[in-house]
């Protein structure tokens, strides 16, 4: 494999990891700012958004 092809593969991997990290962080922020309602055998539990 030539050196330029190796650099291209590394650049593509960096971009893919960057986009994956961004979407994971955005998903984490959306879940952190939402109210969770759970209905189970002990009744209803409501967790407000974290601050």
C-alpha cells in the first residue's frame, strides 16, 4: 500500500470516528434532557430531567 493511500484510509477513519462521536454525544444530550416514566410492579415512577 502506498503512503498516500495509507494517509487517505487514516483520514477516512478519523472522519468516521468524529461523526460517530458527535451523534453519540447528541443522543446522550437528548436522553439526558428528557423525562423518563416507568410503570412497573411497584407503581409509577417519574424521573425529571437532570440539570
